[in-house]
C-alpha cells in the first residue's frame, strides 16, 4: 500500500515530489479517524480491507475507484513477518519465523486468509471501477503500469511525466526519501520500504514450509486463472 500510495499521489500531482510523510498525504482508512467529507477531491485513501467490507459508493455518481495490488503469498508472508517484528511494541508479536509462517498459512493473522482476501478482489476484476494489479508486474515494468493507472483514473499525463513518476517511484527512487516511509518519523520506527524484490521468500522458507504453502495456500488458486511470479 505504501508503494501504490506514492504512485497515486504523484499521478494526481503530475509527478511532483513531496517531503511530507506518505500517511500525511494518503490517509489510512483503518487507522485514521476520518471525516471524508472534509477531504478535498479527489480523495486518496489506502486500505487493507477485503472487498466485501470496504466502503462503497451509494450511487453511480458517488462510486469509488479501487486499485488493488496483489503479491505472491510467500513474499507477502516474509514482508508481513518483518513488519510485525519491527512493530513488536504495538503488534505484540515477537515470535520466530517458523511460528509466523504457520499462522499465515492458517489465516490466523490480521485480515485473515491470504487467498480469501486476494480472490475476493480478483472476482471483481471486470468491474470498471476496480483495477487489479500485481506487485511483481510493477517491479518488472513500472512504466507500463503507471500508464495503466493514469488511464484508469482518467488522468492525462505526458510521456515525460510518466517517465518522471516511474523513476521517482522505483525502489531506488523512493529510497532517496526514506524518511517519508517510516511508520513513525524516527529511525527506530518500522520501515515501510524493505527490499522491493521478488523471491526473498527463498531466504526464509524451508522445504517443509514451502510444501505447506503449496498445499494449504496455493492450491486455493487452482481454477481461478490467477497466477503469480515467485522469482525474477
């Protein structure tokens, strides 16, 4: 959500950069106490909610647009684990990777079972107000995906602006402004940017854990048409 929030903010602001923290520019729906009527339009909000519970517009004239970014579950589990470790003082989690991997596979984490979450949004991919993206595709071809996002939002941008946003929102580009992406503006807070790679799960998963994920998580995607890349 941090990455796509920065991309969206820059798309709406014609490639402008900001020194303000991302949470000050794009509010977190589940965390911030929001009166959305006071926010200027277009309102940018980020969320981890499932499709069935996320707020919807009451009429065609008030329909929200949703951009959902899915990632392969093995890298999601690793990224989530590292975040929970860093956020231990608030999350209450200080267990080992082996324990967290089991919790994740069983869906006993915040927001529940990964496959239920992702497939709920995947089922809405034909909705003209839903854009379903994959993290791995953003990594491999950010430029094309920025174009796709701008078109989805009805935002006309020049090729130079698209290139500018793609450069500034690359992992290396965002690392230049790391202070914008801490959960709190201190070097001790949880980082919201880590490695930005595909396949880091290989540095964590044992063969047994990998087989468990294949049997308990990946099997649920069979027949859905949804596939992921697990390495560069």
